[in-house]
């Protein structure tokens, strides 16, 4: 390193420091950085383990069967037991990585994506899936923290005798931090399903907080005089196919430039704000990419194609592109300052008259018209100016996002109206920060998603007015207070979540109560179904007089239920009660001489057991029991005397089934539903698939012209009944398995795709992608 590259002298770092290797425990600055990292990571890791129990408990409550539920509960205990060892291994790995870096021993970690096919044959499937979880976490941090990571690598390399660093042998880089957690969890005997939960928590608590850690590390090194004027800039080069490597730290200067793959400024593949598009190839004919950056790139490409097909062609929501509002022969571009000032004027106007307009939705077309008028009214040559393609793309994307909100059937109209007034400030956010489209944890995106989700889940609640008032208050705060500081959205999100938490708890509590109620009823219903089947078996191929049939179906069925619940189906009481039903059904059919003699012998014990059973029901007085038994005996005599007309005239005054009244419409489920054995082959396949479906899955049910979206909340392993709740947690339907499979076969019921549960912005961008594909002729009109 030349003398001109030596950083200024400071108490923490001497001019000679970069000319020799640094030992792990030498240098106040080095130890200060190590301590900062170890303390921060320890704090964040504690957050991971602190939330494990609550998270696994939630998963256990929603488990699709008892086996999976037991898995989550057992895992909670196992993780608590393994936590001290895991934390110790984790901190040792981080510390050892730093020591190896200083000793020049640290080797780059290999990511799962770098493994070749031959290697993969040696890796177990679960290990590979776990590697992908780690790789995805790491890649998200690399994409989000490219600038601070680059600066940190340059400064650390300068400290370490100018030895060049790659992104994966930065001792504080995301790859080493994530891999340390994987190795720390290796001794824990946990299934991949549980490990995935842990990685999700690690991502939330550790990886998402690396931004602030890298900022703090860079700041500490800057204050110590290590490359304090280091710059990071993205130099566009359309001829490059891949980003170039960062300059070696040994020759790093105070000005460092990183070449990044990017399309020319006018290319449709440029991302909003002029940033570079992802380097990975993108098939615009395929499904929307799962990677947010690729999705945004695809949207911009499709918008560019759509604009080339016709600038006046409508977009999603039937609104025109903002580009169509400008003079077609305009050759000058409005500056970013002019556009921002126009939006600021619109935001101030919106703040002034929001009270009068809050009950009417902000239409996308009218907002674009207002924006164009604002631009033209403050321009010296309005007939010669237009917006750049990049800015037009952002304006059109945000416009389609808010058109999606206004068209979302899941949201109540009042919530749509409230959210629509966020259009102008969110357009400002998107123009200044494309991360609104690419980062799920972007504060403005999370706030919009949170309010939309609350509107879907609780918008029809009794306190809808309270929720609506809160949403309107948040909208007002954004319109009045947003001047470019995204921290406002974080503050409002915390406030809104605090408000929405009791609503969620109320819905969850209502759903749990509904499930517990149905579980109790289901036990009763299962017993009744078993009793009904027993009576049906007795009456099979027999035609006893009406009085005997009614007695067995309306009264003795209830007796069987009580006996079954009290004594069980392997008890002598249950067997005798079924035998009584069999004898009654048999006694109502004509017999030969031997049969009549047998009936005469059975009559006394039969009547005694009938009396006991009726007494068990508790709804009969002694006189009523005596009259009923007399009528039944008279019917038996009439049948055996071959006088059916006499038997037909006998009518018992039987009270309605107490259990039938108690169970209501549930009592008819078994009789109304088709038999599973009678289902078509297709319906039988559906029934088998339904047996594996998890709680929390959403279904759509079509009744006439109405469509209801309900959530599967519980499944009975005994009656095979499925209970569904609505968004408020109220029980909404119970359907036997055979009926549900039959309805799915007929198209009257369907499982809602995973996109239904996705946050609002994710659903919107996916829907917009599909529509733009259709508009550009890339897919058939099937979406």
C-alpha cells in the first residue's frame, strides 16, 4: 500500500497497522468491533429463542392432526433443553470466524446454490432444503445491504494487511452469521418442519437487524479514521453481463466504484428510480417470479412492451398510463424535483380537503389527471415536457396497486375508500425508494398490508366503525405528516398493530370457543350417528307399523345415545339396548307359531328394559310410560293376529327427539350427506386429499350467486365433519367429508390458493403481472 492510501493517524489505529498482520487480541479498534458484533448478535439471538415457544404453540394450535401437534409441543421442550448448548456453539463459531479471519485462515462458505449435481447426489434431501433456507436468508441480506457490506469489506481488509476479502469470508458477513446458526442447531434432533420455523425466527430477529449492525460497524471504523471518505456508486454499463468484482482492498482508494449490471436508462428493463435490473434471465411467459426484484423487473419489462403496443391502451383497472397524458411530441423530461414538487402540492391539497373527500374513494384516473395538470401549470414549456419512462413506470405501478385495492372483493368498501387516499404519499415513497416494491419489510408496505388485512379480517365486525376510524386517522397522519421520512410509517404501524391486536385476540378467542363447542357437540353427534346406524340396521328389510318405527327412530335412538355416552360401545348396557331395539323391530313383523311363542317369553323382560330406557331419558312421566308401553304391546298383538289395519291406527304421542333438537341442523348432517362409498372416483380422490389438508386453509363456497370465503378451523376424526369459520371467527358451516368432496367435484367449493393469504401488496403485484402478460399477448386470457 502506498503512503497516500494510509488512513490518518488516530488513537485506535497507527500508520503502521496496515503493514502487518493483526493478531486476534491486538488492537483496541479490532476488539471494539468484535465486542460490538458479539453483543448485538447475542441480543438478537436471545430474541429468537424468546419467541420460539409462542410461535410453536401457534403452529401446534393450527396443526392438521394430533401427531403434528405433538411434534410441535415436543420440539418446544427439546429446544428449551438444547438452548444453552446452541447459544454456546453459535457464539464460539462467530468468535472463531473472526479469529480465523485475522489469522488468514477463513475460507469462503459454500452456498447451496453453488453445489453441482454430482455433489447433490451425496446430500440428503432435508439437508439440501435446509441449505436453501440458509442461502435465501443470506441472499436477501446481500441484496439489501450491498452498500454497507462493500464498505465494511474494504475497511476490514485494510485493517488486515490489505488482504482482499470476498463477500463470503467477511467475518461479520451474512453467510458466516447464518452458517454459525445452522451449525449451532445441528446437534438438536429436530425435524425440518421445526427447523424451518427456527430459521424464520432467526431471519426476523438476526438477519433483519444486520442493516443496523453494519451501519454501526462502518461508523465505528470511520470514526477511527479507516477510509472515512469511501464512496459506493453504481456505474451503469450495458455491455456487462455480470456485476464486476469489487476492487481489491489492498489498492482501495478513498473513491471506489462498483460496476453493476444495468440496462440503459430508457430500456424497459431498468427498474424504477433508475436502478439496475436483476442479472438473472427472466421468462416473461412464465408465472410471476417469487423473487421480489425479479418480479419488479418483469413488471417493468411488461409495462415497456405494453407502452410500445399503444401508449393509450388501458392498464389494470382500466386506467390509462400516465405517459398518455403528456403531449405525444414532447422531447424534454420533467426533472425529479419538478415531479416531487407537483406531488407535494397535491398532498397539501389533499390534506386541506380530506375531511370533505374522505367518504369518496380517490380514483386513480383523476389523480393522474391532477398530477399532469400540476406538472403543466408550473412548467415554462408544458407542451414540450413529459415524464421519463422510469418515472412513468413507477406512477403506473402505484396506480395499478391502488386500482387493485379499489377492486378487491375481500375488502369492505369503507376500508377501500380510506386506503385509496394514500395514493399520493405512496407514490412519493415509490419514486424515492423502489424498495417499496422489493422489500417485504419496507415500513410503508407493511403499514398498507396491515391495514388491508385488518379490513379483511375485522371490517365486518361490530366495531367496524372503530377500525374504520383508526384507518382514517392513520391515513390523515400520513397525508399531513409524510415529508420523506420513512420512520413515520414505522411509528404508525406500531400504533395500528397495537390497536388491531385486541381485535385479533377477540377473533381468535371466538374461533377457539367455536371449536371447543363443536368438539363437544361432535362427541354427541358421533354417538347419535352410531345410534342412528344401529336403529337403521334393525329396521333393514323390515316394515314394522308406524308406531314401532317412530318409537325406535325418535325415542330409542336417544336412549342408545345416552347409554353409549355413559357406558361405551363395549359395555353390556350398550349391547342390551341394541338387542332391545332388534327385538322391537322383530316384534313388529308377522311371526310363525314358534316366533309368537318366543315373543311371549321375551315380552316381560323387553317391557322392563323399555321402561328403564324411557326413565333414563327423563322426559316421560310414569303414566306416559305405561300408556306408551301398552300401545306398543297392542301393536305387537295386532301384527301377530294379522290385523295390520288395527296396528296402523295406533299412534303414540311421542315427544320430539331431545338430542335432535339440541343438535339442530347438525343432527341431519349424516342423513343428508352422500355416502363416501357412493362417491365418484374423482370425488373419492378429492376426499382422500381433504384428509390431508391443514387447519387454517381457506375455501370458497358458491351458493346461487353468492360466494363465501371460509376457513377450515377443525376436522372431526370420528364423524369426518369439517367445521368452517368466517373472518370474524364465528362458526359458519359444518360439512361432512363426503358432502365437501362432492361439492368440490361440482365446482361449488374450492380451496383458495396460497395467494389469498398473501399480503395485499404481494397479491396486487402478482395480479398486475398476470394482467400485463395478457395485455402484451404473452398468456391466454385465463387469469
